[in-house]
C-alpha cells in the first residue's frame, strides 16, 4: 500500500460507521467506564459518616472516678466535668478512638480513623491521584506517539486492573495513596490513548460524534458507580474496590481484540501492518480492498485537480482534532514551533492564559461538585446518581449547540448557568434553616450547576484544540491539561473547606464561573474556521476575531 494515501479518504471509502470501525471504537469508548469510576470512587470508599468520640472506659479514670460528674462526647474531643469544691473541666482528644454511625470498615476513613486532625489525609489521597493524572498525561503523550496508541492503551489498562486489585487488600494509608498516585497516571494514559484512537478511526466530519459518545460513556461510568456502591453499602469498602477493579479484567485479552491506529501506522511507515488493517476492515465492512484503494486514489486525484492544498506533517499527533495525512517526503514541511513562540506574542499569550484559567475553573468546579455530593441535602446515593445522570443532558445540549451557535457562545452560556445556579444553591443552603423544601431546592440548583459545568468542561476540550496552530496544537492542549490538574488537585479539599465554612465551596465555584464568562468574551470563535497551520495565520485570525467588535454604531463584546 502506498504511503501517501490520505487516511481520511481511506476511512470514507471504508464507510465511516462500518462494522470494523464500530468494533474498534467500542473498546476505546468502553475504557471511559473504569476511568471515571476510579477517579470518583473516593466519594464512596472515602465516605466520612457522622461520628463522635468513643465511650471512655471507666478503668481509665479509676484514680478520680468519684470526682467526675459529667462526660460530654464531641466529634473530636471528650470533656470531663469534675465535682470538686472549685469546679473544673478537662478536655481530651478521643482517648478511645471514634464511634461512627456506620460499621467501622464502611470506608478507608473509618478503618484508619482519618477524621479530625487526620481528615486532610482523605483530600491528599485524591489530590495525589489527580496529580498522577497530570504526570501521566505528560509522559504518555510522547509514549503514545513513539510506541503506538495500542501499546499505551493496553499497558495503561492492565496497570489499572492490577493496581486497583492490589488496592483492595492494601493494609496501610501510605500504601493506599502510593497506589492511587500510580493509578492516576495509568488512568490518564488510558484516557489519552483511547480518545486519540477513536477519533483517528473516523474522518474529520465524524470526529465530533465520536467525542460525544465518549463523553456519554464517561457519564455512564459515573452513573454505574452509584448502584455498585449502594449494593456494597453494608460491606467493607474493600469489596467495592474489588468490584470496581473487575471492570478492567478484560484488559488481559485486549491485545487480541482490536488493532493499532491506522493513522499511526501510516505516519510511521509501517505500511505492511497498515495494509493488513485496511484489508481486515474492508472484509468486515463487506467491501473489496482493491475498490477501497481505487476510490481513495480517485478522490485524491479529484482534490488535486481542484488544487486543494493539504497540510502534511511528519509525525502524527495525539490530539484528536487534527486532520492528518501520511508522511510524504516530497511535500513541503510545516514550520516547527515551540511553546516559547506563544510567550513571544502578547495576544496569543493573553488568549492562552484565558484558556488555562478556564481549564482550572472547569476542573475545580466539576470535581468539586462530585466530591462534595455527600454534603448535599438528601440521600447521598441518589444525589451522586443524579449528578451523574444530569451529564447526559449536558452532553446532548453540547451536541446541539456547538455547531449551531458556536463554541464560544456555548461555553459562555453554560458557564454562566453554572455560576448563577451554584450561587443560588449556596444562598438557599445557608439561609434555609430547617426547611425541608428549601433543602431539596438547593440540591436541585446544584444539579443545574452540574449540568452547566459538565457541558462547559466537555466543550473546552474541542475549543482548546482549535485555538492553536498545527505544530503547537498538541503542546497547547498538553499545557492546558496541566492547568486542569491544578484545579483537580485543589478540588478534594472542598469537603474539608465545607466542614469549616459551609458556604465556602459554593461561593468559590460561583466566582470562578463568573470570572470565566467574562474572560471567554475575549476569545475568538472557531466554528466554521479552518484550523490555523502557522502562528502567522493565528495572529491574523486573533486580530480579527478576538476582543470586541463594532456592531452598527455600538461597541460590543465579541460574542
């Protein structure tokens, strides 16, 4: 098979939604299930029930038993009142541990006593997992380009299975957080390779659909976590962890279930393997290999006759939104750039800083809402379930709006909705008193805020990739992802923050969303615009589409 064939045209000739492509992408979409489940499992395996100091054994105070008149049990301390001539009190920090309103091993929090002065250890465990995600994204981007998407996918998935299985039996907190860190790295490797593969299996015009389906499968993982946790509510958290690890057991045979990315094979000159993939796809889709190749050549000749230039790169990118053709040494090479080129231009740097802030804001709010779900009014299982289900609605809204009103307006409206909803929810929750109806209303407003931030978070993945030129697109996305991890690392501390200042997390989330809506106004719209290939094109585009614009006689923000 010739090396200069357009991969998009090959997929079109094979019929975009053929049996082969669907089977290939099914395994990639399915990978979203364990990823979302393990990232958010801490809501249940790290659950902190109501508690107070355990009863004091009388023998501890034998020497002064006749002088103790009263014992008051608090969450983190015991107060002893003495019946002496000059009455006095002493306070001790739970000498016999804690008594929980649940069985002692319902979570690792209760098993290891991670409450009171030790409560931040729960937040640290989740922060380390999200930190591992960031490091995994940094490492796996290059590994996926060098060794292939399939290799990174399988290694990451098997690693998740093994580490999560071991976590079910880990005896100590230190061992637990160590495993969570490396699990986070593997989760990001699996996500990165999966997203790249399922969009590389479709031509450009269908990639958005693949992304929406992938988001829906992520949401399915969030939704499934609730019934799993509910069924295991009367057992040790270790059984739930073991059950969740089994979601990846099929990773042990994945090597024989799907093929390497055709785009990666073509870009790396592995033409014999690429031909086998095309022949296999043609056979499954009930087409002949010869007719597929002849159709591709005919289409390429037609495009050449129309003098439609294509950008050709010598290395395939892990970014799913780039249209790539196989390397042809006779074609003109695209100029190479580095991240320092972003720092040199004030306008490009300004827009990059805005994007980075949006990633921090979206990540902090999205994960913060999920991780603080046990603090919402109502049943903790139902609340988390509805927080997951609402993401289906936001994915559908995103699908309807992105190509109709544009990326910018979609992101603006969804983040504005999240900010307003969360602010109202915080006000209601703070001043509701003992009102049951207001309690449920505040939870409903949080659900509306989750609807907004979920759609915004998903939209920004596509928007970011369209704001950078070809040879900076993957790096730009990678840097944005790093800033997302900043928000993700901070999000777990929302629960502890809530225990001290109940209205604090809601106010922070609202402010971040409102600031984001203002900053979005200064970004350009990318809908119906050809992706820029050079920084020069990007500068020209930014100058004409960013900031403010004239509308009639009025100066308006460029929405």
